[in-house]
């Protein structure tokens, strides 16, 4: 959605962001790894200054979450004894993150017990995240992935598997970029960096966050914005505990996900569905029938579920395309990103924040209705019947207890119409 106040995306800047995504895409981006540090350095370069890096050491416990060690791949392959069938060099999704070291011959049946296949594609490696995120599987169970058509061609009695990984202490890093605003009221952009060899899932949101925070740094806005980048779920959970995150520290958050590929663009409600962010979300959905509306637990669930957990309470929504067919497979490449869709999703996030910033409590300065024809705000009861009814509904809300977004929600008028209506009255000195 392009609005008159949305920041513009120049072609040169878009090319830079595309190059950044392509460079980060193939890295071993898992919970803790050397490549997560490498990616963070490149993000710092893109923003133009270093992030504040929160570093949470291996073995430290935050609530019920324990930071795992750094996991880095030296070599991993599957062989029939004569030639390599597939390897980590073919694609990083060949080896499930946080698989333990292993080397030896296995029977065909045993191999298939450790094989993870895409259910949709016969030519793709699949992302097996459970070895990393399941506490009881991490570094206890190895799994590899193969394209299904390759797996179906395995007819020998046994195969050789080599998994050579470097496991050592490290730090789980949370990156925080801050764009100071005119007010201390803080809003967060959330994104995760941890999906290796995938672009739309996660990384497209990171890139959108980089673009947005750069705009807010160039042209400071009302709110202070923080872009937070972490490994999914465990990173946000550790950070919430370690920093004592709450509504008192952060007004709201928006997760950026699957920005450039998918069937339909969705906005997701917060947990309660009754926050100012929900009003802004509903106003956007009401004005554009192409935008879908998801409940809190619908669509792809990410770190908004952590920030808006019941005992944290930071109202958190999400913008995402859902579903997309290449999800969690090696087909999620930089080439599938539709940068027109990506731009629209990023600008939708920017417009959402603009509406939150322009929201205000409306109080008329004088009792009784203002003389609307004097300010060209009147809708004729005969000639403009439908608009007359909506303006009449708007006037019933002028009790000093409603904000712009609440009025927009209850009147059915577009946000820009409601904003213009009361801006005109404000310029005339009629608002308290």
C-alpha cells in the first residue's frame, strides 16, 4: 500500500537490499553459529552503524530456556561407498541443525529413520528444525534431508554417513537497532535470522526491518523504534526473560515475515484483539479487501507469540504472506522473492505505524456540534445519504473519550477521512 506519507524506496537502495539478502541466504544461520556473527556484521554495514548486541552465553539459563552451544559444520555427506549421493555443499538443508557428530555405515532402513523429506516437492531438501528446537533431540539425534526423488532411488542395503560438526561454547546474539523518536514511547520491529538456506521465511522480514529502521533514522518519527533480530522463539524467549520485557518497556511490536512470496498478504491481530494496533490493523483491512486478517494463532506463528505472551503483554501483530508453497524447503531461494510484493508488505508496515503515531484522543473545545458547512465537512442528508450516516455516527463519538482509530473503527469511515475531518477542526481552533 503506497500512501502519500510512506517512505520511498529508491532503485539503488532496493538493489543493495537484494544483494544483502543473496549474501546472507546460504549461511549456516541457526541458533548459535559463526555464520550468525557473520550475518550480523553485514547487517551492521547495511544499517550504517553497529547494533547493540545482547550476548547470551552457552549454558546460561533464562527462565526455562538454556542457551545451546555454537554449532558449525565442517563436512557432511551421504555416500554409497563409491560416490557421494548428496552433501552439505549441495545445500545447507542437507543436514538438520544441531545434529550430533556421526560417521559410519547404516542400513537402508536405519538411514530412512533419519531421513526428512519434503511432503510437497520431489526436488527439494526440507528444513528439519526439530533437532535444534526440541530440547530432547538437540545434539542427540542426527537427521539429513534429500530430495524425495533422490531418496526413492536408494536401493542398496547400506550407506555411509559422515557428519563432522564443531560444537563449542558461544553466544546467542540478539541485535537491537534503535531509531530515536520525539517521544520515548517505544515500538519494536521483530524478525528472525535463523532459517539457513531460506530467503522468504525470516530473511525477507529482516531485510524489510533494515529498510524501515533506516527510514526512521533518516526521518525521526513520533515513536522510538527498535529493530530486534534474533533466532526464532528461543532468542526472543531468552531476551524477554533477560531484559524483563513488559508493556511498561515497549508499547507494541510487529513481526515481519514472508514478505516477498505467498498467496495473500495478511495482517495478524494481537492476542487480545482490542489494542490500538488492532484498530490500526482493522482500518487497513477494511480499506483494502486484498489484505486478509488473521487471528493471533493463525498463519505462521513467530516471535509475536513470545512478546505478546499472556504474562509479557506487549501487544504484537504480524505482517506476512500466507501460505507460500516453498515454505521450509530449499526452493525458498532469493529468486522466488517478488520484490513488488515485498515492497507492498514493507510499506503496509510503515503505514500501520503512521496510523498508530497519528492516533489521538479527540476533544471538542466548545459544547455542541461544530458548524460543518463552514469548514466544508458537511455531508448532505439527501444527496450523500450513506456518507451523511457515517459522519453522523462520527459525531456521536465526539464525547472526549474516543481516539481517531476508535472513531474510524466505529464509524466505518476510512482513517484518512477521519484524520482529515478532525485535522480541519483542529486547524480552525475547535479541538481542545
